C-alpha cells in the first residue's frame, strides 16, 4: 500500500503542470477508457481491470470498472514462494461503479479534469483451490488434502480523487482516498483423507498462508476448523485507492 501511495504522490507532482496547460480543450471530450494498474500491483500481475468514464451535465460523470483478478502466489519474509498445494487454480473478478462530482469552482478546467468526490460501490471476488500430498520422513504418502476457498467483499463508500488530462488525450486518475463499509463473505472447504491435527506442521503452515491472503484473517480464522467447511460473514471498514491511466475521446 505504501508503494501505491508513493506512486500516487509522484504522479500528482509530475503531471500537475501538464494538466493545467493542456486541458483547455477537454470540454469537447466526454469519454475516457482506462486501465486500472492497481490490482496488478496489489492483487497479482495477472489481474487486468479496465474502466470507462462518461461526463454528464453540470460537471458530473459516471465511471464503471470491471475485470479479472488473480491472486499472486504468497511469499515468505525471504521472498520465496510458499507452495503448500499443487494443481492450484486461482480466479476472481472486480466490478465497481462510482458517480463523480467535479469541483466546478475549484477546478480551472471542466470535467473530467481536476478534483472530484463521490459515492461508489464495488464488488471483489477471489477464489483459490488446490490439492496437496503429505508425506512422512520416509517419503510415504500419509494424507491428501484438498482446499477450496473464496472471499467476496462488497463495499459502499465515498471517495476523493484528482484526474489529470494531459495533452488533451491522455488521463491519469488518482483515487486518493475512499473509505467504505465492507461486507466480507468467506468460504473455506477442506477435503482430507485423514483429519488434520491442529499441531500438525501442515495445518500450522496452512493457517499462516491463509493469514497472508485475506484481509481481517484473524477474525475469519478465529475458531475455524479446517477439517470441516467453514463460512464466515462480517462487517468491517475498507479503503479504496488506486492509479488509472486512460485515453480521452
């Protein structure tokens, strides 16, 4: 998250002059198609989310994003990939809608250039499945464990951002802050030939792996039994931020 915020600050300082000088013709261009680079950096490099913004009357616009999410393999503190399961399948999706109010009196040029705020709603889903074979010290198969996990996050919130229009054709959209009320839904199902003991090294490793994947994992994993299917739902707070680059037409 710190890296994303740093990139946001650098881009803001770099493009501010360009936006003020080159956005004067943006009033004739009401559409933006863009690429949200944040999921690729935060969720995983195979994630790909596109968006579209349409300017409406009175310095208002509506923006829609949708795309594919794929969680990157987890790593330990040394940077090595933690691989408890083989035959791994990862998938997910991202869908969001926000309505933007551009500050007419504050911004020098009309929408979609400048500072904005507005409500938003978003839906994120991540799925993970895999299978692992557990061997003893003599390389004898003692257990086969399958996992099927999924998390869904539904958010309703408000955001503040700034969009730069560069050379009348390109945009950099900085979603600076967007607190939300978030509904988490987490499903976790295991299929083991032999029931797992909570002191088993594989069980402990699985707990650590899941804690790196899921926001609020301490709530989800508290009291969970990995030998049966677990379902958890709870409300918490979320936060939206990100960087998008686009083409104006």
